[in-house]
C-alpha cells in the first residue's frame, strides 16, 4: 500500500503520495507502488529523487489514462491527468513498464512507435533524468537491445584496426615522397 505522509520519513524514505487517494486510477496506483518500492530499496535512488525537480507526465494509450509524477525535495506526488508536465512519455502500459524494468530499450520503443517522448522546453533533459531515476538499479540505457554475435564484434574490431594500419601506411608513404 502506498504511504501517505507529509515530508521525509524518519528512516530516510521519501514518501510517495497519491493526490487522488482511494479514487486514484490503476495507472496512478501502479506508478506509486513502483516508485515506493524502488525508493525503499535504494538509498542512491532516494538521493536522486530528492534532488530531482519537475513534473513527468505518463500517458497510457489504453483508455487514454494519464498521470503526472511531481518530484520535489520532500517526496513524490502522483496526480491524475497531465498537470503542466515538463516532459511526457506516452505508450502502452506494457512498453512503459518494460522500458523501466530494462527489458526494452527506450530508443527502440520510440523508433517502433510503441512509445513517444515529448520533452519540455524549460527542462529539455528532465524526461531523461526522470527515466534514469525510475529505471531499475543496474539497468543501463542500452539494456533491452539484442546482443550482436561475438563474431560480428570481432570482425568489426579487426576491420577497424586494418583501416587504421592502412591509413598510417599511406600517410607515411605520402609524407616520404614530399620530404
């Protein structure tokens, strides 16, 4: 259950508040529970959340449900609807959750049109900062991408070395003719 407290808790946790209380949408409840668990499990994430200032809009295409996550120093509030967000991420709920969990890459989800990101002009990087906070610990930006075959990586490395060697040989040969 989502805590409803004013200000930081005594044990250092940041409260996650549902502004709509019992009438909150399923998306608001899911986001609140996700954030509460994420912040409870990671002191680093709590510090990041306490430093983050802004409003992230999440819009689920199913049913056109939207919430605004408000990050402020004393906690996180979840509001129903898009309430003057600094950035908006929209997509189907499954895509949004897969991106946060690291099972899908946000760039590929946008390219595949399963997700859209609209940064705000006032804080153009806020969407990324909020995403970085919300993704699971130990999940990096490139998570969710298929791994290239080892042979392909080795071939690319050999080709890069060959290009550098040929370039240096030609450069030395060209320099030797003029000197």
